[in-house]
């Protein structure tokens, strides 16, 4: 299963669903990094250093960061989806289908 790090804007309930599916998820709140206005570059660096795939709703900024450097464990950018279980299932399927996300960016759109 995959190891994830969620950006502070990412729904906690999706993290809980992913855990129920067997994934290892660390939230920014659990890491003590929430509500500190940490720059996106540092968020990505923390995830990369931890060997975790970054999960975020902050799509455009992280797409730009990925285009500048692929030195990370993976980035999954998502659109907001009110069906949180469906979004967790989409993430689970994406990582299962992809295998390694090292240096990869995946987009999860509301389905």
C-alpha cells in the first residue's frame, strides 16, 4: 500500500477512508505543520524527505512545482469532490494502477 502526506487543505475524512483501505496516511495536522503558512515548496520537500506521496487540492501550485522538479515521491492533485468516499476510492485505484508514483504527478478529477 502507499504512504501519503496530506496538505493541510485536504479533507481528513479522505485520509481516514484511505487508512481503512490499508494505506499509511500522515496529515499535516498530525505532523504539526498545519496553520503555519508553510510554503508549498517546503510542503513538497517534507513529503519527499518522508518518502510520501503528497495529496492536495491545491492543484495548480503543485502542478507548477512538479514541472520545475520531479524530485519527489509523487504528487496527487485532486479537484474538490463532495463524495469523499468516491474520491478516496479514485486515489486508491490510481496508486494501485500506477505502481510507483516516484517523480509522477496524477490528477484525480471529480467523477
